[in-house]
C-alpha cells in the first residue's frame, strides 16, 4: 500500500488548526437554522460545547510558535471568522505574524459546496488536507490542544514519516452492542424517538480502521496534535471520491463518520510505519476536582515525557479554573496574560 512520494525531514512542515467562535451571532443563527431542519429536539452532534471559544486559539498558536519553531505556516481553518491575534503574535514573536494564514471552509470544500455550511468538525477534519500550499508533512491541532515543551522535527516525523502516538486497543464491539440496546430501549420502550447515544471518539476511530479491513484491534490515538502526511491521504481518497463525500454529508457530527486522523494513522501502519510512541499527553477535564486538577498540572510540570496538553471543554470550567490554566500556560510560554 505504498502511496507515492513521502516527504523527508528536510522539507517544510506546516500546522493546521481547526477553530470556531461559537459566540458569533451570525454563526449561531446559521447553525440554529440548519439544526431546526433535523427535526430533533436534541442533537448529540450539536452540543454548545463543541462551538465554544475561550481564547484557546491564542494558546494553541502561541504554543506552536514557542515550542515548534520549525513550523513554516499555521493555517487556521474557520467559517468566515478571524481570530484577531496578529498584533499580539507580532509583539511576542516578531516576524512571525506572517506565518498565520486564515483558511475559509469554502477553500477546502471546493467542489463540495453543497455540504456548506457545516457545523461538523469531523467533516472539516476530513477536508483539511485540501488546503492550498499545505506541506506534504503537516501537524494537525484542534484549538484546545497545546504543546508545553520544546519539540524538534524528529519528534513528529522520522525518515520522512509520521511518528504515531497512541496504543493498540481491542475492537469496541462491546460499546457498539451497548449503544444498540440503549437506542432500542430508549426509542421503543421509553418512547423517546429522538434518543441518540453519546458520540464516541473510540467508535469513530474504529470506523476508520474497519474501513481498511481491521477486525480485531485498532490503533487508538487521543486528544494530542497529530503528524500527518497529505500525500498519503490524497492518494488513498483519489480512488474513493464517494467515501469522502459520504463522510462530509452530515452538517452535524454523526456516529456513522470516521476520523480522518485515524484513517491516516492506519494507512501508515498498513504501509509498514512502525514509528509509534506513547501519547505524552496531559489531559485536563472540567469534571476534575480542584485537587485533581492541581495534581495534573503538577505532573505536566515535572514529567518531561509530557509534551502536550488538551484542555477540553474550557467553557465548562469555572472562571477560576480557566484563569489557573491560562496563567500556567502564560508562564510556560513566557508571555504576559492578555490585556496586561
């Protein structure tokens, strides 16, 4: 399954960040319009936390500039929005503001405009490799993913190929069976026709692995930045236009979708890439107690193997907790807090 040219370590590396500001009234109006058309009173793929913005983009971008200075361009993919961080980037990283490039959904969905507007990050993720001028090897970030230690190109790519961070897991048949029975009970016995099981990060990764013929296990990745190869994805999908179109057809997240990052990882593994490592991730969750949160932060500070953090659903943290996390990030990045 060799997919042609794979970039080597001497070639440029770009970063792609998916970002949305859910507080934008224009976007909210547009989202609510299409949400009403689903006919559902609640939609698992349209939870407000998926669109909330709490200045994560600032810390994501700054962490790339500080701890991955070899990155050539940072492409911020969004829907007719602007993060407005150029002046601060120029002040903190002189000469680097020009590396920021805002990419509208219309560019990456060129030829597939019938699926816009989309409010589905899985669909946007499926199309990000179509950014014009994107390097063959690139890094993918959600805006809640941050680098917290200096990295070198070889931490991401070796011998021109991605370093895959994750672990092998048994196929999630148990979870699939559980979802089947939950849906059956809620829709037919409890008379809740709108019931939808919780969207599973595990199942959407498994959907990608099973596409490639895996039946027993899959390589699970977590909420870390991912090194990916654009060429391998482009070549694989070139012969399967229907597969790509099917994966972007839903305007809101769907359990039927597969994660493009998982597809990329499994394509690498099937082509003989054995460059795998542990996650190196510190995960911060809004349901942690204050003591547990402090233990997590302390562990991130002292464990040199932790290179990344994900602060998921920052909108659900208390203002005090957000201030604690961002104050810690400002200190690590060596910058002043906003508006100081």
